[in-house]
């Protein structure tokens, strides 16, 4: 089992920045991909970004390319989502997730999930 805890959410003005962190514990060696997802009220959960734990390869949703950056610190078992140029449509609960297999990065088929952290972007 892998436990994931998100932090860093909050309220920010449009055009501002936030840094989300995800701390992983447990059987972290069993996860090859770490991802970020988000879910706004009344909408389905959607993929945001993912990173290969060992190699650092990244994959982003088109809606966040050029604005968000995902990274990982293997020594600290932490994955970070740096969010810049935030827009009101970025408002959502952001979830950290881990996947055992190095496939399907952009899908919701991840094996472990955190509880989420709220991000609110005002106009």
C-alpha cells in the first residue's frame, strides 16, 4: 500500500502561482508513475500532469502545458506541481496519485490516491 498526502493548496488571484506537494510513504518502490488530477464542482475528475518516478519523463494535459511543471524528489519521496499563470478555470480539488505500471499516464486508472487539496483562483 502507498499513502499520499497533498499540501500547498489555497486562494490565489488570477495570474498568480501556487506550489503543490505530494508526500508519498509505504511501498513507494511499487509505483512507477506519479500523477496530478483535479476535480471541479459538478465536473468529472481530469488528468493534469504525470512523471516517471525513476526517469523523470513528464506528460501534461493540453490545458496546463506551458503553465504547470511537475517534478519529483526521489530522496524525499515527494512530487511537486508548480502552477503558474493560474486561471479561474484552474479552480478545483487537486489530487495526487500513483500508478504501478508505466502505462496509461493520462487515464484515471491509478492505483493509489491522496485526499486532495483545494485550489481556488479568483478573477
